[in-house]
């Protein structure tokens, strides 16, 4: 049963309240997503999704940002527990589930795959360069040792 406020609006969902608290913490700290990422070891794109309420954050991430930004960890974790219970009961949409038709690729998956591909290409180019340098060195060393005979 949803309670109505005096203004006629429904109260925000616990997950939305949590996202709002995370946004307030981030704004109040003056830290960028990059700085938060560096200090908590979660990706900046993950922080953007969690703080903006696009995806539900893991408990550990909420604990870490509370410690980093000197927020009320107990309050944030209470909100997290309430939001998690609502998600488990089906009270709120699961923002971690893929949206769209079955088999559709999420943008996070696409970005991760693109980054992995770029890393693999960089490694392959490095290996190819190393092989080329070693081969050139071997050829030059061998050519320097070879004595050439003149034909008569």
C-alpha cells in the first residue's frame, strides 16, 4: 500500500532516495567521478549510474562512498537495505536487469567489449613490433658476420 503525502504525491522509492543521498554526498564532497573511482576502486561509469539512479549500487560501494565523503554510513546502509528489500519483493524495477528485447546488448556490455578489444589490439601490435625488431636485429647480426666472396 502506497501512502500519499499531503500534497498528493507518493513518496519516492527507497532506491530513488538512496540515489538522491548519493548525489548529495558527491555534490557536497566536490569530488569528480574520476576521483571517487580512484579512491574506491569502482569504475567512474558505475558511479555515474549509481549516483544518478540508473542502476542499483552494491552495498560495498555505498559503504565506500560514505567513508570517502564522510557521510552517515548507517543512514545510507539503512536506505540500501530498504531499497534492496523492495527490489527483492518486486516493489521497484530492477535497474540491474537488461532493458530491451531478449538478446539485446546493453551499452555497458558494448563499452566493456570495445575496451577489451582495444586492449587486445594494443597487445598484438606490441608483440608484432617486438617480433619485427628482433627479426631485424637477427638479420643485421647475421649479415655482419657473413663474409662475402667475390666470384671470379
